[in-house]
C-alpha cells in the first residue's frame, strides 16, 4: 500500500491541538473473524508471524506491511477486528486489518519524548504503557464512522513502576496482566486507575515481549531470548490458587526468538479452532493427555508422522474417554511391539516413520498413571530414518507385571518431554502388557554401587606399581529365568588412565561361547551413543566383549594422563558405558562364571608396549590374580620374565612371589594412587593383605587407611 503523509505541527500533552493528520490512499479492511491464532510482530521493518500457541508452529504472514518501521505495543480489537500498534520508528499509531497492511492513524496528545512497547485493546479502547511515564488510553470508537478521525490520547496515571515489555487483557475480568521482566513477578493492573497489584511469582525471568489470552482465561507469554512459550492458568476455575499467589509459568511450546517481540490475539477466540491441524495423545488423562493439563500435541506439517498415513486433526486429547482410533481416522499405526516385554530383558519395537526425525518414548513401568518416574523414558531423541526402524530397549527390571501405557513422540524437534507442544510430528499412545513368569534379578556388587578394578600395565615387571594405568568401575545386573541367566547388563565408567602405553579394556564371560550370544539385541552404548557393534570379539570363540580398544584416547589434550595427576584438576569422566549381553534362548548357562566375570586389559594392536614386546597386541593381557588368560594370549610370555611367577599347573596367574598382583578389585568406588605413587605407599596395609592371601587387613582399601596426599581425589 502506498502512503502519502500530510504532517502538521505536533505538541505534547497539554498543547492546544496535538494532532498529526495523515491520509492514506487505502483504508485497511478488518479481519473477517476473531481468529484463534496469535500474531507476533518482530524486527525492523516489522514482520508479522502467525503463531499456534498450542504447538509453537510459526509462519510468516506478512513481510511488508507498507511501513519501513518497527511496530510494537500491539493489541487486537475484537469489536472492530483490527490490530492496533505503535510505530516506534516514527512515534505514531497504526492499525492493521486482515491483509496486515498498516494504516496510519491521526492522533492528538501522543507523547513525543518517548516510545511505547506495551499495549493492548479492550472494549474499543487502546491502552499504552511505559515504565516511569504512565498508562495511556486511546478511544477508538471515532474510527467506526470516520477512518480519518483524530484520536485523543489521554494519560490515566503517571504511576508505572513495573518493568513490562507487554501486557494483555483478561477476557473475563477486564484487568490487564503482565510479568515483570527482572523478577518474574506477575501483576494485574486496574485499567481505570493504572494501579498495579502483585499476584505471585511465575518462576521464570527474561524479556516477555509478547503476551496473549485465550477465551478460557489462560495467559500465554513468549520470551524473547529463546522463543519459549509459557502458559499461566488465570482461568476462573483456578481462582483459589491465584488468590494464594500460585501462578507458575509452565513451559507450553517452543516459538521463535527475537530481540524485538510483541504479540496480539483475539482473546475471545478459543486457542484451537474448529479446523484443527493438531495431533493429541490418547492415554488416560492421568498421563497429562488433555490440553488443559499441557498434554502432548504436534502440529501437522504434512511431512512428519508415524505409520502409513498422516494423522487427523483433533480438538483435544482422549475425546469422551475414547482412543483416537475410535473417534476419528485409524492413524495410530506407527508402533508395533515385536517381542514379549519382560522385566529386565530386552525387547524390540518397530517404529514406522514417514521421514527422518527424532523419536522419544516413555513407558509407565510402575503402573502409577504417569511417565514421570526415573527410568520411564526409554528413547531420547533417537534418530529415525524413513520406513521401518527396529529399536531395541531394555525393560525396567522392576517393571510391574500387567497392562500399562506407553507414549511415542516423533518430531523434527529434539528435547521433547512427555507433555507440551511440538511444531511438527505425531504422538501415539499405546497400551502394552508386561509379562514375566519365573524371572528373577541379581546384582554385583549391588543394585546401585560399583566395583572398581585397577591395573598395572608393566607386567611382568612391577615398575612404578601405581595401579592406576587403567581404572574401571562397573556393576552387573543379571536376569534369570528359572535359575538360568538370560541377560547380563554391565554399567560402568573409565575412572583413570595413568599409562604411557596403549591399553584396551575387555570383559570375558567365561563359560559362554560367542555363539551363545544373541547378536541382534546385544549392544554396547558409550557416552549415550550406541556403538556400531556390541563389542563381541569376533576373533575369539569365548564370549569376550571389548569395551575400548584403546583407553588412552580418553586422555584430555592438556594432560599426559587421565585423572591421576591433581595438577590436571578434577577432570570429568570421559567414558561411560552400558553393555547389554543377551543370551540366546535355550542356552544352558550353568557353566557361566560368577559375577563380576573376568575384566582384563590387553595391548592395543599396532602400538609399542615395552622392550621385548614391541607391538604384542592381543597376545599380551593382564587379569586379576589367578584368572587364566584368554585364548588370544601368547603362553610363551609366561617365561619367568620380570617378577611374574605364573604357573598353569598350579592355576597361579599374574602374581609375584610376594602375592602382589598386576590387577586388583575393590567392591567400592575406590581412590587410586596418584601418578608414580606405589600402591604400597598409598595404602601401606595392602602388603599385609597380599602376603596373608587376603586373610588379614581386609579393609586396607578404605580411605581412612590411605596415606594423605597419595591418592587421586576426583
């Protein structure tokens, strides 16, 4: 739209005629209806976006309003169906109709010494606010008969102490509401006097540049810094909590961020229109399924969904206590459970995706009617490819037997919770049955603690004997059916690498063969990323799992060693791992060695590992005392070198004549010696323990018996 301006002299409030007379070639046409979407004004020149408050979906509606200016302080007049705003660039008022073209308005008394960023419209009156300047009103009714009428700007009060960047009128109580950006406090404002009233703390701070109400009395605010949309329940049904100051801002959806943000919405409209393009969940309402409970919902983008057909739009979750398939299209067909779901065991689920995207899923293992408990999120931002994706998950060992619910959310977004809005994708809720006849669980050392194994890698020499060249802490969970082990899960982390040599770390499940392992479901997860293989060593007939081929890769660039020198600071753990070992059905595990199995280190292939050995690779190993080496070990290395006195005929392995081993295990998260500190210097009682074959000084490893300043303290 082309604008031609005729500008007369302007004086501030109190002038005899404060007027700016402007004419436009085209009068803006009003909106056809009271729309459900919210409107977001951003940037200079201003751009107008449509925002679905339910999902956070955003679309650019108008990139050229006809003004090379920023428009702020916007409000929707649901009587005349216009959006009114303040042109901050030129300090004047404008209105926009359904085509989002700005029409400049004629005003009298509009201040020139400051701008406005806060505004809204209620009952044909435009309200403007500026901290330390006051609350102002503009009667819009003259425009009903004359679009060129001069509108009078009046100051209601000079009192304006709250730091606001937007406010909005409640559709039923006639008060303005806004959040103080610094404190996160929610205030209401009397429209006739401007008097503010503290309501309560929202729990969120930031610049809330856009605020909206819906017809039910929910207040939505968008934070400039991150675009997150929050909802505050100011509905009449929540009057008791409001009176007590309980007004938390609950994360509702993700929108666009901007340093120039303002919003307007027809507060008389429902937040979801009749032609809904939103998918909701179907689980019972205790799982936060309804919109009123901030239940999960996804905007339909026409690209991202689960199953072989796009979902239909819905007004809310779980309509009339019926699943979606019973009230609409049969579109809940993207998830299929392939195997039985049994406590502690692994199961396979097939998820069909229309395109690439991210999947998160939750299972109510304890059947308490929610997905909020620890361990109930089974998948987190798992990337799917278009088509069928076979995913393996572990059922919680404490899962209750019986029927429960699951929730699957697929989207182009990451970081979704089991509730809240998403701009794209689909949510599917599915009932499932957990079975588990004859199953039992056992742990090592127990369900929550770790055992620590520490190695000296100078075998067959003791060298510095600091017992910190490789330190690993881990725990084991075994699942048994009728007394037979069917699964073993090993959780652990790499505690330290105090070696100059390159060493790998592995665990042997002696008594099982490689052919006994279910390679379809066994898997190794390192730092929350599933490895390409399960770690099952292919060159061995025994069931040996390699956790790391080279532990030295976890040293930080700034340190020669990892977590053995206090001069490097208290470094964070660099490797966490979970190994799922699933044993084929029908395998007899009576010969499986007892937990904690057989942890060992080996020489990383193609690296030097000491004079006389050069690059021994898997031929060189170190095990706990009296644990025989694996089939990969070179028996010729037992040649009486160094201080080793191993003797296969007496089942003596990896020990000195003084019973000193090259590996020790402590059923605790043990503090190991610092770099080059002899184990006997750090823990003097260990000599008594070793010489007595473990009969005496059995608590030698406790920190109270450690020599001060000789152990690494994380």
